[in-house]
């Protein structure tokens, strides 16, 4: 059984040995630590009440957004108001009568899920990035999940790629997720709209350039509008820049791109791959590193959490 | 037995079980692939002719500068003119009558050496950077060396940290090693000298700002000259920026700084640690990550190569 705690909803699944989701539950994410444990416990209880859930009982995995330590304590979760130092694993285990609970970062779970049953099957060195409000990452090296000394590894979104760039809520300037996330795409699009470089974007936003969002870019670019296409090229270049930085460091055999942004269209992966080729060190001396879309969609985190709990 | 092939010299050592160097040989590095294999074979032969070398025979490790693949082929070595696709492990093994040879990136070897017998003993998640002409890195995650899918992991020097920055010989702009390596320090210092921000630097360079080098900064800053101290602060900030990027990604329990630059004075580590604190994601929610100097000096790579060969 795997649970994925998001900023807006908690998704729970029971997965069979082949990775198929046989039961599923969705509950809205509430505010505050105790309420979060409550909703996780309710989701788990609903799944445990099913036939499949009863068979699989014994191990629960949870993916959570933020810095979660190796004891399953969520230390820092910028997208969950009121949640800090929340003992997710211990708290949920207690609520479930002592069932073993493993809590990991959500993107780490997604990477483990895509490797087990999705876009990175058979790969031993995987970099997965999830493009949403920010950028999360899960990393597999030599067939094992990279967790780091305290479990905080994979915070790639706050890799600074331009110290003169826009201010990030974290306090630094030019973090990668200011450019290459869903909100980064929105920001690049609003800049273009406000500078008059794409009338179609303004039109799609209902007339106000400040209302332009990422999905307007995808739509206008698909229609062939040059201004929107230029925004998407720019976005793809920034995405490729960070992926190349990470590929130089990890030397993965596959890069998987997931998250909300990819579900609305993967057209931007074409210019991303092109820019990536020119940004990786010594590209002419190494085999190509494929950049592919995630396959498990919004269930990747919950599936990965389930697989991790079952096998760790 | 370990060999470390550098841009100017080849250093060979025989190491005992406690990590002490009991025999040592140095030979100048020649140009061209066949000559490089020759000099490695000569260094190994000299060591094998010693009592300690005879006892330790059977496994040889080699650290080489550049992208070396998991079969021990040096694919790309920007600092070794005329060397490309050189089968270091197989070539040296053949010259030594079939002795088993392991070839790894030199900074990877240094990391393994510092972890076994130097500044990172007992650490399971180590990031080591060597600051020289460029920036090399060796990374240990969960007690194991990070090599990557082809052995090319750890190319941190070409992580882009400012796309509007100075051009790098690799063709990109604003690679980290344009700022935080030995040559990066020299570049920052010449900028300051040419802009008239440090007369002492110009003086130490013999009157021409274009002749200012990194060691002049260290000396002038130690004398208390404000202009040179500002250069060193700037350098430390860039070093901290890249280290924080990597710490966000790896969550190490220790960072080790080595290479030629640290041997001429580690004063810059104080402002580096200060800047690092402000750049790591969620620093207030995690334990401090110590940034320490390497302990094995120029022998780190050769010692690490020997330890790796003996235990891998």
C-alpha cells in the first residue's frame, strides 16, 4: 500500500505485484500537522477495508512533499501550511496499530515507482524530475535510491543557476525552479506577454498579461503562435540547463520528466533534448542519455511508495 | 599500489594497511596516449622493484584526469594533450604482465583516499571537491563511490551557475570552475586588479594586472589588504554557491575541499562556510554540514587509487 500526500489531495493505492493499481482512494489535504496524519490514517483505513488492502496489509509507504528525514519525520514542507517536524512514519504507524510505515520524499517515491513499473524499468542510474509548482527529484544510483545522510537528497529545485535571476521564496536568486517548473513557465510567459511578445497568450488569459499561465503557453504553442513557441523554447533551454548540470554530476542512463506540467503536453521535450545535447560535458565522448516522459502519471508517487514499503 | 596521473606529473605510491605511504615515485607526464601508458608502466615497475611493492603486487589502481569509463578507458581528458579514448586499465595491465588494473577519475580516487585515511574517515555521504585548474569531484553515497552509468559521474566543474558569465573552454558560459577553481580565483583577481580595486595585487604581480594569479590574492589577503580580501570573499561566495547546489542534491554528512588551492592556505574556508549556511535549502531544519580541508595533500589520489584497487 502506498500513499502520496500532495498540497491539495492525498492519493492512496494498493498495488499488485505487477504494479497495477487495484484499489484507490482520494481525500483532500487539510491544513496542519495533526489533520494531515488524520487524513493519511483515513486513506489507509479505507484501503485496508478492501479485499486487496487486507491481503497487502503489513507495510505502508508514504510520499510526502518536502524534506523528510531517514526516521520518517517531515522536517520542512513549504507547500503544506502549518506542517513542520511532523513524525509522519511514527504518527501513522501508531494510528494503524503498529503497522510498519516508511515515509520518503514524494519525488523520490515517484522515481522508485517509474523504475519499478514505468518509464525507467531496467535502469540502474535514473534521474527523475517532477515539474509542478516547484521541481522535485528522485535519484537512483547503482540501483539504489539516493537518500543522503539525513534523507534530504534530491533538492534540485533550489540549485542556483543564475545568481542575478528572479527572487525565489527561499530567499535566494535564480533557483532552477524559478525557470523550469510549472510556475517558472508561467513566469516566463507573463514576461513575454507583458513585453508584448505574444498577443495570443494575453488573449487566452482573458486580456490581462498578468493572468497568463503555463497551460496558455502549451495551447498557443500547439496552435503555432511564434511568441508562445519562443517562450516554450526558452523554458526548454532552462530545463535542459539544469538537467545537464545534474547529468554531469550523476551520469544517469535515463532521465525521466514527470509532474503536472508533462501531463498537459510533452511537446517541450523536443527542444529540451536538443539543448541538453549541447550542454552536457563531453557529449561527443559518451552515449546519448534519453530524456523521456514519466508513464505512471499522478499515481507515480503512491505506486513508488507502495513498492518501496514492500521491498525496503 | 596506486598511481595518480596528473597534467604535469605521475605520482605512484605503495600504501600499507594503515594508509601510510611506504614507497613513492614521481615521473613527468609526457604528451600522447602511448607515452602516458609508458610512464605509468615505468612508475609501476619502479614500485614493484621495491620490497613493499613486491609484497603488494597483484592489484594496481590508477587515477586519471578526465572522463574515464567503467572499463578503464580514458574517453576525454582536456588537460592531457593528445589523449583520447586511451585504454588505461587494459593497456597498463598488459604492460605489467596481466596484473589487475582499475582506472578511475582522479578526484574520485582522492575522495576514496580521504574517506579511508584522511578528512572523511567514518563518513558515509561525502562530497570532495578538488580546486585546481578546474574543479574535480569525488562523491560517496551510502558508503559507495558514485561512478554513474558509464563512470562519468562527478563532473561538477561544468555545472552552469551563471549563463551570462564568462566563456568556458568547454563552450558554455558561467561554468562553476570559471569562478571557484584556482584559475577562477586568478580571473576574479585580475578583474579586481584591472579595475583598480587592489594595488597590492598589481604590485605582487610585478606591476602588470594581467599577471595577477591566485597565490597573490592569498598573500595580499593574509597581509590584510582590503581589495584582496574582497576578491577572496567573492571567490568564497562562488565556491559556497556550488557546494550548496551539490549539498541540496546529495545531502552529504561532510564536504572535503582539496586540490592545489587549499595547500596554499585554507583561509577562504571561513567565508565559504558562512556563505554556505545561507545558501543550503532549509538549513534551519537540518544539522550543519562541516566543510573541511583535505588531509592527504597531493597524495590523496594515489592513496585512494591504491585503496580502491585493494578493496574493489
